[in-house]
C-alpha cells in the first residue's frame, strides 16, 4: 500500500473555488445538459490538439488490475461517463480515487480551499407509490441523482492510503492473450467469427457474423484484440441481445446512429482492453489514419453534444453483457 501525505500540498492560486456541497440531489435536465456540453467541449479541445483523450496510458496495481476511478470510501469503481470524466480530469501525479466533501469530513479531513470538484451522476431506486385505493401512482423506478466528488489529493488533515502500483507490466504477453481469449469465450451468445475478407474487420448485422483478419495481419497482438473487441461490442446491439437502437435502426454511414454506434464500440473495446490488462492501441494500417480518426470524432461531437454521454452508457451495458460471469486467468 502507498500512503499519500496530504497536509503540505499547495494548490495553484488559479484553481477554482470549491464546488457546492456534495449532498446527492436530483439532477435538473438543464443542469445535466449544461454539464454534458461542457465535458464534450473539453473532449473537443483535446481532439483539436491531436490527442484522443480516451486513449490515455493506464497504470496497473500489483495484482495486474487496472487502476480505475473509484470512490475512496466505498471502493466501488465508477462506470460509463463518470469513469471517463474522472480519469480525464486527473492532474499530473494524481491517482483516480475520489470522495465527496461529506466523506472527507467523516474521515476527519476536509477539502482543501481552491479545489475543483467533478460532477458524477447515478440512478437511485424509487419504490412505487400507492394511492388510497391501492393503485400504483408512480411508475418511475429510478431517479437520476448527482454528487460532487474531489480527488483524494484535494483532501487535507488525514493520510490517504492507496493501493501500490506495479513498477513493471503486470503480466506476460501470453497471460494477456489468455485474458483476451477468456473474455471472448465468456461472451456465450457471441455471433460466429469468419475470415472471408482478410483485409477488413466488421460486424454484419443482417447475417449476425463478425469478420476478422487473421492475427498475423495486424501490427501487434494488442491491435488485433482491440479490433476484435470493437466488432464484438457492435454485435451486442443485435435484436436478440441488447437490441440497441443505433444498430437496429441503422441509417447508413455518416448518420447520427452510425456515429453513436461507432463510438459505443470504440469505448466498449477500450473498457475490455482494460479488463484484460492491456492499454489501448489504434492500428492505422487496418482501421484508419490517426488524423482522419480525430477529425471524424471532432465533427461528430460538435454536431451532437450528447453523443459521448450516450455512447459511454451504451458501451458499459455492452461490456457488462459480454463479460457476464467470465473468470480471467
């Protein structure tokens, strides 16, 4: 374990003041929309600089698990849009562990003045309400809530204990390949994989098949599994599986549905790479050049501010569906 001493760290005078209290509240639609637009603007800014923000290097723990954004107190990992935003907001040297102002206070510490909080949203179960006649009046079962969380490096007055990082790559290539194969094997309702076209990787919804070039056609093993995961995430949208609207209501290349589905598959592949203990990689020889890749996402995100939020939610569902109860070697 590593201990982070938080008492003496100084913050830049240019950082913003502490965000509002982190008590969970229902998220108004206007506030949520504004938040997603701001986060999309941040992604667009990074893309303009030639940096794909969801392709950042990952760090790993001693047991080989990826060091993912988690709540410091509950130890639960954040998912979907929350996970991406929290990882993207990390400053140099920070670890991805967060807590609310109340959690910091309950531990005997406090949030350092000038710290910048991040909004996370989640869904809280709501039981049905009954009328006097015993009829159900409320059919809405979940309410979207939000909280403000701070990085553990923004806490002062207590010592923060974090899991130690692996100084070396966590597993050998053979074990990483075995982990990827276990993920694919664990996708029990997966469509068949064919090799009819040796130069292209794609999912064909009408036939419900994935076409993949052979491993030897790729620049690296990592690129092969990244591409394979991407196509398999597409397949989760089939009507017999998650029945994802973007795939079922396919309206052609370049459409909004196409953009959402492609980003969903890309993010889903990255999640699965992390599960297998691999960092992401773009194989430009088989997919697309980096410049056109970035330009494509710039246009999509600028035209649809909700695109990234929707894609992260769909990608998380697809990954959860694929993994099921798979046990990695």
